[in-house]
C-alpha cells in the first residue's frame, strides 16, 4: 500500500518542510545514498554547530552536497 501512496507522501513531506523551515530553526537535509558518508557528514555538521571552548572547529568540514540546510530550490533539484 505504501508504494501506491509514494507521491502523496512526497508531497506531504515537501509541504511540511516548506511550511516549518525558517531562519531560526531550519530543517537539515541529509542526502543518504551512501549511508557511511551520510553518517560521517552528520557528525561533522554537528561538530561545526557546537560551541566548544578550546575545540578545533577547523577540522570538521561537512560536505555541503550531503548535509545542508533546507531550501526549496536546492531540495527540489535533489528530488528530481
């Protein structure tokens, strides 16, 4: 049954992202075709968002083609 409603789920997800993402609390999208790379990049992204005194932030550089803030244009390109 779920496969029959795939397009409906996709439309509902896109509506939710569009309506609820904002500058103060954006959705973070993870392109997870390669699960290993996706996990590593999520960790890197989290590390860049933490304020750790004495931390070496310059070492954590997520691939922004894998982990990125939601934007309608970028997400629609990804979904195509």
